[in-house]
């Protein structure tokens, strides 16, 4: 009699389902089968008792009686015993595993099930029992495209390089590697182009494309990518990097150590506050207020060739470089009370999303003030670009840094129209309204294009898989043919090297010649050839 124990330390994995189906399959195959239920829930017995057709026998036993029960069943002529175990206590599961000829661990493609699998595998290894894993409740594949959860679980077993029961350490390593990303969930949504958007995550990535309105994107350590966005945009991150490709309107960024890379910007306002993160900005700057604050992060600003601005800055050890023409403002022409640090309304960026409000004000008073004024430090006071245009103050650039450098370069930004969405507030009705007919058609067409693309990629993958399979089969046939030919040649060489082989060949030729000349009968020739082979 053979005993199969179905086990898992994780509830809900499907142990009872596997045990019942194994017992039913063995019964239908003509084997005398007994299903032993050691689970206090008695789900296996209840499931089979509901069958109207004849099925395997069932019995409820405590785990301590399994050994004596096995001896009794072997004497009674049973062929197979299936044991359905509980998830706990472990002593009961160990007793069931210890009397098994095969332990079947049931596991779903989730991180918690994989973590529980490690404990089951370790127990089986310590008991010295053979084992196998059934990956249960997996999502079906679409053609040749395998669901990511199933693929990750399968790769975890493949990383063990052989029988994972002999390489549990490798399985631990593989499960640990995928555990950090196992709870990662992808959310994809199509929204109206004109809408207010609030997205926040702890460590997940954020990607936004083609949205216009009040936008807030926040993350602690995840990366943020945005493309073709416009309006009032606020980005907040701690260590995550930010990459923006194509933005119109105003941008506010708050970062601790995450870097910012902005390309193809069309801005009417900008605020950057960073501790150690670097900022690389390539944008067309319209007349407006631009403020950049940094502790040690470097700021590189690439602007249009016609850029002209009045720049005021303060630093302790940071350097300033500019390849645009600029001239220093004469400090003697500065009024005594003209300290731009006291400006509180230079730059204000507001994002007002239903249920959420965010505001970045401009310069504020802070530590180091005396009598309402900051202590003067190393100042940058320049007119950048055409001095006549810059002195008008339509474009003001404020920079505050401790050790970070500022570099202003000529970029490739072409003249662009002033964004019309700057400062525009979308009403809650617009934010929650249903899609218009043209917007719905756009969404449907985009979904259809994506479905066709996925189907085309699936066909290509399937074709490539068939081609590789065909090449492997052809190579296998050629290798088998070459092996047979080599074996035949080896046998011929052995025969030719044996003593007397030439005389046997001559005798064989003489017998065949005699049959052809009808000197002897065919039966006589067969008898002579048989004697010759001996």
C-alpha cells in the first residue's frame, strides 16, 4: 500500500481539494482507496459524502493513529491511502508526513504561500521523506503569455537548480528576492484629458501621460515619470527620482535626495526645494517667478537663447556659471530695505483637487533673521541676457543654496506659446463628469489598439516558440541520426578487426553465390549462414 500525505502550513491553499481529487482519481482507476481526514473541519469527508456515485472510502482519524491504521489497511488489501492534513498543529502534520511514501505540498502563487512552503519543505527534508509541490489556483495563460504571479513562482523553483528539497537554501534566497516585490500591484486607468489628479504611493512607481489640470504626484522612494502634462503640477518625493518629458504651466518640486530631470518644458512658474538631489531642467521660461532652493544639490538650467531675467541669489560655498551674457548689479544702487528674502508673494503654486489642497508659497522668513532681515551673505545679483529686458523684472530668478552649484546654459528650447492652463482651476463637476462621446471613442480606440498590439505580440511569441521547438526537434533528429551512423560504423570496424572476419566474409559470399547459381537450396543456405555466425 502507498500513502500520500497532502499538506501545507498555509490555510486556503487547496489541500482538501487536491486530496479529494487524488482519492477520486485513484478510485476511478480501479485502486482500493481510503481517504483519511485528520483535519478537524472534516471537509474531505463532507465533500465525498455528498457524492451520489460510488467513491473512495473515508475515515476520520487522529494523527496519532495513522501508523497503526496503515498496518491495518495493508492487511485489508488497500492499494492507496490519501491523508488530508490540517494547517496546524505542526506535530500532527509531521506525524502524517512521517508515515507517507510521498508528501504533496499544495502552494498558491503568492508570497505568503511560498513563505509557508519553506517550512513544509524543511520538515520533509528533516523526516527524510520524498516530496513534490502542486502549484494550485493559478491564473490561466493567454496563449503563450504566462501570468506574472505564476511566472515568479515557477522561477523561484527554477532558481533552486534541481530538486529544491536538496537545495532549500537556494529556495529561501529566491523567495526572499521576490518577496519584496510580491505585493506590488499595477493600476492603470484612462481619465479625461482635462481633470484634476492626485496620486500618492509609498514605494511604487507613478507614470502619468497626457493629463491637463491640477496634478499632485507624491512618493517616498518610488520613481515618478510624467509625459505631456500641463497645468499646476506639484511633485513631492523623498528619495525617488523624477523624470518629466513635456510639461506646460507651473511646476513645484519638493525633494530630499531624489534627482529631477525635466525636458521640453514650457513653464510660467517654477519652485524647486531640494536637500541633496540634483536638478537638470531644460525648458522655455516665460515671464514669471522662478525659485530654486538647495542645500548641496546642484542645479543645471538650460533655457532659450533669448532668455532674460533679473537674478538674485545667496550662497555660502556654491559656484555660479552662466554661458549667457550677464552683468552684475551694482550693490550701491540697492535700497537699504530692498532684501528680496522678505518677499512673500513672489511665487505661489496652488493645487486644489477635490478632497485635497496643496500650496507652495514663495520666500519666507527663517532662521538667521535680525530685526526682520536676514544677514547678508555671498550674493548673486545679475542681469542675465539682454540687460534692458532683464531690468524690467518681468522674469525673476531667485536662487538659495549652501554648497550646491548653479549652472545656466543655452538650451535648444524653441519659442512656445504661453500655456493657457496656468492658474486654471477645474471644478468638481468637471472632475467627476462622465466622458464625452469623443473622449469615450478615444478611450475605446486606445484600448482596441492596445488589445491588437498584445494579440500581435502573443502571436509573434507563439510563432517564435514554435520555430525554436521545430529547430530543437530537427537538431535532435540529426543528432540521433549521426549517433546511429556512428554506432553502425563502430560495429563494422569491430567486425572487420576480429580474427577470421575476412574468411567469414568470403564464406558468406560463397554461400550466397551458390544460392544464386541454384547449387544449394535457400534453407540450406540459411543453415550454413547461421553456423557461420556462431
